[in-house]
C-alpha cells in the first residue's frame, strides 16, 4: 500500500519532531556556530538563550547538537572504536545542586558513579571525559531552577559552570526562561560571560505570517489552508499566546482532524472556538487551572 494514501501513516509522520528554520532561530543558530568555532581561550564567551516555556529553545539546542554530535546520528553505537562528541547536550537538574549537575552530565556520558562521590571528583571525571571526547561546546537545556535552592547553592553551581568553562576552554550555552536572567546576573563574573539572546513571543506581522506559511507546508495536507491569511493567522496567534510550541500543537490537532475527516485543509471554520473545544484544545492560559 502506498503510505501516502494511508491516513494513519500520514498522521504518524506528522507527529515527528520537526525543525522550523524561521529567521530568528536561524540567526541564533549561526551565533552558536560562531561560538563553536571560537578559538580556545581562558575566558570563553557564553550564551543564555532566553524565552518563554515551549517557545523553541529546546528545539534550537537539539537541532544544533544534531548537526555536530555523531552520537545523535542514526546507527551510532557506543561501542564504536573512535568516539568524539564535539557538542555535549544535556538537561539541567531541577534544582541548583553542584553534585546533581555532575551526576546528570556523567550519566549522559555513560560514566555514572556513586552518589557519595565527592563533587570535586565528579568534576575531574567530567573534565577528563569531555577532553577525551574532544568536546568543543556544552549545551544545557531547561536551565530553570531560578526558584529552587538557596542562594548559596545557586552561587556554587554558577561557579562550577564558570570553572568548567575555564578548565576546558569551551563555550557553554544555556536555555532558560526569562526569570533565570536574575540568577545569571546575580554574579557579575557570570553575567559578564553569558550574553543573553532572546526568542520572543510572536506578534502579528509579516514575519509571523511567513512562519505560518512555512508551518502549513509541514502539515502534509492535500488542499491549501492559507494559514497566513490575516483572519486565520490572528486566530492561531490568539489560541497559542504567540508561543511556537503551542502553535505546532494546535496545527497538529487540526491537521490530524483534517486528514481523518477527509477535509484535507485547515479552514477558518476549523479554527472557531466550538471546533477547537471538540478537538480537546485548551488555551495555554487555562491549562493549569483547577476545573473541579
């Protein structure tokens, strides 16, 4: 059977994660590329990618890592003779604890140790392993423990990152929500090293309409939806709060329904509140409210 005629196979393809190369994201990726190629020095420049939750920070870091990290390539085996990891991506622990940070890194590096191992020992092992892997950049996703832990623990973790960057002479890129800026700026030495760059919420305009036109092409529908038209674009903007992750989720729901129903298009009627409710769509602002 031709998979292009099987609705469920089309829906499975639609659910695969997909990089949307819009202007701001491509510009930030290029900035990361320049950091990646920066000559080694004691005081390496770093980046803090700042944006609302679900607004594309993780997708940006993952896309960059896939372009440079052979361990993320199809068919990679940890038993390969020659292993290099030029870009090391991992998710930060949920609270600012130096030992947990190293534990997370060591686990991702297939070298976990004892919980009782001193932090200094873990740091030495992280440093040795990353040097052996020829790591040239560290990416830390979900760097969002700005409300957790004591100020002392927060400072110790920031100092650990600063030391790691100095020891390896490589740049560090963190992805965080806007509130984390206060944490990074609490230490002048750290603030001077982490340049903040922003992924802002979307607003109505030509760039947003171009984004929707690009996203429409990824839906795999057989009829045009004209999502970039002002009326449809405004509805999508309103329902997503200008957050690209919610846009993707909303359009995926609508496209799945269009495939299963045979409509093969996301119409303005499909974007009406009653239809979105039928599909189980909940506006982002109402998702954390108790509905008892």
